[in-house]
C-alpha cells in the first residue's frame, strides 16, 4: 500500500467523495451518454490555442476593492472564489487538453477542496469525461501533452480504492509506459526546458501512487536529475529556462532567469513531495531543492510582494508577473505547512505575496498581470489574464488556507 507523505494531499482526496455526494444529481446529469461520447470533439491540435488561454483587453474595468489580504480562511476563500468564479465562467466553454488549461484544472480541483464548492471539480470532471480520459499524443514524448494526466490521476485517486475507475488512467498509463520504455536520446534531454518539470514528473509520481509500481518514480528521478544537472545554476539557485539562456544577460548584466519557468519548478516540487513516500531515498533531494529555491526567491521579493518576469533585473520590467509569483507563493506556503521551511522566516514572504496578487484582481474577478504564453521574460498589459496563472493563484490560495487554519 502506498502511504502519502503529505497530509495535505491525503486530506484533499478525502474531501472529493463528500463533494461528489453533495451534488450527485448534478453529476449524473453531466455524465455523457454513449452517443454523446462517440460524438465528442477530437483531440485539440498542437501547438497551443493561444486565444483560448486568455486575453489582455484595453479596458478590463475597475479593480476590486473589497478583498482582504488578511491570512484568514474566510478572506482567502473569498478571493479564491471571486477569481475562480470569473475564470470558470469565462474559460469553461474553451476547455481543452493542452498544458495551459492543465494547470487551471489542478487549481480548480484544489479550490473545490479548499472552498468546499464542488462546481470547479465538476467542471473538470465533465471535461475529462468528454475527453474520454485521453491525453494529447501528437508530439510524443513532449511533456506538455502529459500535463492533463495530473487532473485525471487526482480524480481517479479521489475515489475509495474499491470504487476507482481504471478507464480514468488507462490512456495516461499507456503513454507513461511507452515513455519509460523509450531509450534516452544522448543528444537531447527529454525535459530540455524547465517548464517540463511541472508537466510530466508529477504525473509519474501520481501513477506510482495509483499502481504501486516503483518504475514510475525511478524514471522520474532519473530524468529530473538530468534536467537539473543541465539547467540549474548552483550559484544563483535558479533554473535556466533552457540552454539558449546559458550566456544571455539582462540589461543590468545579470544572468537571465524567467520567473514563470522557475515558478513551474517550485510548483512541481510541491506536486511531487505531496505524494512521495516519506522514506523514499530521493525525497531529501527534492526537499533540499525546495529549500534552496525558496531562499533565493525570498531574497529578491519586490516591495509590492511580487516578482518580475526577469528575476534578477526587476528594474527592466514595469509590472510584476503574477503567474510566477503565484507558484512561488504556492511552493513556499507548502514548505511552511510541511515544516520544510521556517514559519517565522517565510510567513511574511507569503503574506506580502498574497496581498500583492490581490491588488491585481479586477471587480469582475479577472486576475491580471499574468504574462502571456512565452518561454522567456517579457512585458505585457496590466489586464493580461491567462488560465495557467489563475491555476497557480488557486493552488497558492489552497496552501495559504491550510496555513491560516493551522496553529503556529
């Protein structure tokens, strides 16, 4: 039997059956008929459908003023619901199986568990059924196309063991098994860009939980170490986005590290650690990486509580970048909750970060200042809102809610 090392993940899963029973009638109505399943839309094409992922209107309306930055459960949940409700309303008609939305689905599942509101989970479940629990597989072995497997596996694991539905993870398992059987290319890392560490490793970790087969963790550890060995800078304690940036510099002469890319890595560390067994021999390496990156992130936090798109040259960027900031907050809050990070030292960091993010919530619930799809630092409008950033915000809120609900 697999024992979860993270109390958060185990508790989180127990909430889903309760949520499901509270809305069984609604879920029944959402289950597609055989005919509807046969007529479901084909797998979305690659590359990413950018227009579906978000936008940046010239006039997004006024900012919200009623949200409190206090780290109290009621206030945190109010902010999560405001942003989550807007995103669900705007994004659900555009749901697709690409990596951009996969991060949002992770956030929606966390929001349902935290806010005790099944609507977000139900929307993800409905989409998963429409997809027949299949991943994109046009670019195998591209990690981005495996990211949706996190949601599939979390929905599968949320059911009691005797009631789990194998069809929910069958396609994901087949693709992961094919991945593990594939020989490494000595001329190109499998996960050659740091974002990939959020997209595929947590899926492998959860497949271990689902099956008990150690091969998924062994493969994850091996490929993670290869990517880290090539992309992690041990002096600055950040990951280069990919090898193109090894020699690039910011305007101030500092190395170029991308906020969201490093946010993806910190989010991945949480996603791995919350299911990795406490006795796993690789666990100390992941714990140490979370400590190392958290210290580096905290040391360069902006006066507004947030981080700029180019981490080491904040003066070159007018606006903070909320998606990277959200994943940093998520990682640090998790570290505090799991006693990996010192509460006294890091609590002020996440308090400032949460308060900073709330200043970018609009009256209708739009979360702004999120960099559009990219692979490097960039500039954008204050109104820019993209689904992966909202996913990070909801994940951060879920960990902050746990932090606010716990005793020092």
